[in-house]
């Protein structure tokens, strides 16, 4: 794509040269339209990556404030990054749309209710204590979601928030807060585990299972003092300053461990967070005090399944049951991790089923299912339909947002199909307890093989 940025315009913003380079990479081929969820649903060129790139180019190249039309189409983008997997020219759409979102927040005044909702989300979700309190407050309000949904202006989004809130809140985990979990036998590796923000509130069993699984295979797990939200939530709402603040805190916490006892990896169990942490190096490219440290952290960052593939997992239960694997967009497109989780699950004994249209987003996309509930709902229902075609006993995935979205979809249909994190299933297969979600769905525990032989 030909661009006409003036030297003055390129020098006006340290983010501009990278975005101009990305724009020049696009050749207008349109391959991206074939896999873009919003284009598939809406059929509007401006709701495709190619159309959005034109809008972003015009806005950035000419130094224009964002308009209502531009904001509408950029806000509809899920940042699923399916276009990046499809693009034959290697257009780094993620960096471009992140810049566009920040430019929107800097130059455009949203409606009062949109500003309020975004401020509330940014003030609550990244902080586990606040988020837990908000979820407790939502419990008695859930039955009133249909009534509240008809309120003018704010109704649909308020209904979406209450609908996504869990019907019961898990007990607070003892694994919260800075601490270390040494393996019972000789230590072979030492890793940091991202605690996260929403995940420990909505499903603390994920990190509990991850720690057990890693300990069982000789890995020490540390939760460093000072780490927390990765910044992804506010980053994808264009709130760049806050995103970088969260990231700095994590970088400082992890580098203290690197410079202390050392780390073999920084593990993330929510793929949406992993995509952002692996991008810290780019995010801090123009900040000398953090550029090198951020790049080092990004280099150490791994999805938990990436790291587990370096270990020799020993399955001790017969778990041959049909499961559907939902590949989160942040996993398959953001991190380009496609087959590893399925290999691990198959290796543990599960019968992994391929989901039709597996490359299409489920509609979760961070807080997209709150900000754009109509589109998110259509994508969720489409995904649930495709999963059900595989006739699975359960669904495995690697992202808490997808888990929440899919669980809502099954619940709406009256189905009891459990949605479980990959690490929970691998923990169970290698000797851990039956995941609670499986027990609630009526799936029985499987005996450990040695016990089964002894029983005979």
C-alpha cells in the first residue's frame, strides 16, 4: 500500500514509523476478508481488516481525529488476529489496530455511557479484590438481567455483564499472593507463573492444577511479589498509559526473580495475557529504561502448554473420552500455537475432536462480549453449534475469556457440557484430582492405573 506520510508526521509520534511500515506491507489482496468474523457476519468492507486498514491509514497519515464512523468499525474489531494468520504478506495488524485504538482514545470523545462503562471495566477487572467484590454484588442482580436489558442506552451491555457473571463464585484460593511451590523431589527447572486478574477470581482451579502438574514433574513454581494484571484489558481499549503501567510492574517483578535465583520461563495460563506479554518488547521499544528488560521478559514468556511440551508428562489414568479442543484466537493467531495443546491432550489419552470453523472467534475477545454483545452473541452461538457437531463429553481450551463465553453458550441451550482448561485435564490425567466442573457434569473419576491393577 502506498503511503504519503510527511517527515513531520512521522516524527510527530514515536509510534508512527512502525505503523507506516505496517501499512506499506498491505497489498490489498483481500485474503483477510475470508477469515474475518465481523466481515463474515456483517458483510461490510469497513468491518474487514482491509477496510479498517484504509480507515486507519487515512486517520494516521493525515493526523485526523477519529470520527464516529471510524470508531464504530474499529470498535467492532475483535482483535482476534485471524487476519494475521491468513495474510500472505505478513501485515502485523495487531500493532496497527492497537495504535488506532490509542489514537481514538486520545482524539475522540465517546458518549457518556460508553466512557462510564469503559472506566468501570478498567477500574475493576484488572484488580482481583475489586473484581471479586463486583462478582459478589452481581449474584443477587443476575435474575433481573432480562428486565435491566430493556433499559435505554445501557440496557444491552448491563444485561451482558450480568449474564456473564458466574452463578456461584469459587472459594478464594490459598495460592493467591507471592509464594513459592517447590517440587516434592529434586528440582529440575524454576518458573514464574502469572497469577493474573480475572482468572484467579473466576476459576482459581486453573492455576492450582498448573502448580500441581508442574511440581509433579520436578518444576518449582514461584508467584513473584508485585506481579498482577498483564495490561491486556486496558491495552485493547486504547488506554496505553495504564497498559504500560501494568506491564512495568510485571517486568520489575519478573526481572527481580531472573536476577535472583533465575527463571527458566515465565508461564501464562490465559492465552490472551500471553499474547500481550510476548509483545512487551514491542510495546517498550521506544522506552530506553525498559526496552531491554521488556524484550527479555517477552523472550521468557511461554504459554503453559509450550513449556509442558518440553517435559515428559506421565499419564496414569485411562481418560479415553471424546473432547473438543477450542483453540483460542490469542493462542492460534496471536501466538501461533496450534497443535501443541492437542498433542498434549492426545498424548495423555483424550480423544481430541477437531471443531469445524476452528479458526473463527467465539466472541469473547477480552471485554468485547460486554462492549459488543450482539455480535459477540452471534459468534458464540455459531461456535457452540460447531462444537456440538463433534459430540464431545467436554471442551478443553486455554483462555479464561473463552471458557466463560462458551460456558454461557452451553448454559443458554440447557446443555451441561463442561468447559475446562487444558492444564486441568493434564493434571487429572497425570495423577491430580478430578476437575470440579467434570464432577458437576456427572463425569466420574478414573482410577490411577496402579490402583486399578491392585484392585484386580
